C-alpha cells in the first residue's frame, strides 16, 4: 500500500457501501508524496467521506493545492473530538489537525 492509500481505499469502500460513514487518515508528507492523485480521483468521482490530514507545518500549502483543484470544503480542527460534527456530511470533506505528528 502507498503512503496515502487510505484516501483511495476510503473512496472505494464508499462506492461499495454508500451508506457507511468513513474516515480516512493520512499525514501531510504522505499527501504530498502520493495523496494528490487520490484527492483528484475523489473529486472527479464525487466521493463523499471525511479525510483527516495530520499536519505539522504544511497545512497552508495543502490548502493552496486543494484550491488549485477547485476544492474548498476543508476545515482546521483543534481537537480530535471535533471530527464527530462532520460525520453526517454528504460530500467529500477534508479536516486538518495539527499536533499528533
């Protein structure tokens, strides 16, 4: 599996089981390594799950990349407990959380 394979795996699982709530997790360096194509795949195929990206220093760069793809449904959270409020989102959502790395 690749470094950001959770993104494509979550996309595939959501297509197989559209009623399930899914959370994919990756890290900022993995996103830059292999997550951008997976993100484009999710956007192109209208996926609908939550992606949590653990950040340390590159959150703004990732936001710029996402905006470049025409995507702006991302949020910064300050605590993992905040993930709960996004569980019922019906579109692809990206959360940034700083601190676990």
